């Protein structure tokens, strides 16, 4: 039997409101952005899953073999599972739109869902993503709204790869915004404000 569920938190929102899916970074869990997402869109249904892969006890959404070296087969598995989980929940709650918010590993799995299932998320915030490969064309992203944020001194996410990813989404027809701060692998106020605008 295929595993299609995650340990998760859910808060039912208003009828016809969006579904907002926050995705934690490595070592986080379903609590990391649950309250934050609720504050971002109080009317939305919040669906916060915990990654189903353990890396030395740290939860992740897919396996890797080293820093920035992904297990591509497991990335494909995790991408399919997350897409199915989100789509099923959105149908159950009758969500008007689907929004995604991912940080670090959560941003990476969200980015890959956008590539593989471009019809699923209407808006997405990718906080400090690292996609170390060339994604395939995804014309279904046309008209989607995507925010990519990063730190200029982020040791995990090299600046050139962040720019390449943002350019990729733009080339697919998405309305893409790139927001920087002068720090590292941490979330700053300008990123939060950009997300408020995206999800308003």
C-alpha cells in the first residue's frame, strides 16, 4: 500500500478561502510555520505536514546524499506524495486557491512540486531554496505568482543558483519576485512583508 499521508496539523478556514501549506526546513516539524501561516492568512485553511524522511533524526521531505546532493528518485517520490496530499485536502475543504510557503528543504520540495505539477499551487513563497539541477519546462506555471527569497551571504544557497531558479520561473510565464537581504540562511522582515503581499 502506498503511503499517502503525513503527520500534520490542520486548521479549517472559512468557506471558499484558500488552502495555505507551510513546509518546514530540515530539522523542523509541522509546528515550525503553523502559527505563522495562520497569522499570514487568518481566513485560510492551514495544512502543515511533517517531512517523512529522517536525516540523523532531522525531519526532511526527501533524502539527500550530501549538502546540495539530492537523491533524485526520492525527490520524485516525495514530490508526488506531497502533491497528492495537498490536492486531496484542497478538494476536501473546497479551497478556492492553493498557496505554498516553504523554507530551505521545504522550499526545495515546493519548488519541485511547482515544476512537476504546475497546475497545483496558485501562489508560492520559496524561502532560501536550492535547486542544483535544471528543471524541465513547465508551461502550466504561466500566470502563477512565485516569490523567491534569499540571503546574500547564505552559505547553503549560492546566489547564482537562486537567480537561475527565479529566471526559470519567469521564463515559464510565472509572475516572479526575487527578494534579498544581506544575511545568511535566515528569514528577515523584508521576506515576511513580501509574503504578506503575495498572500493578501
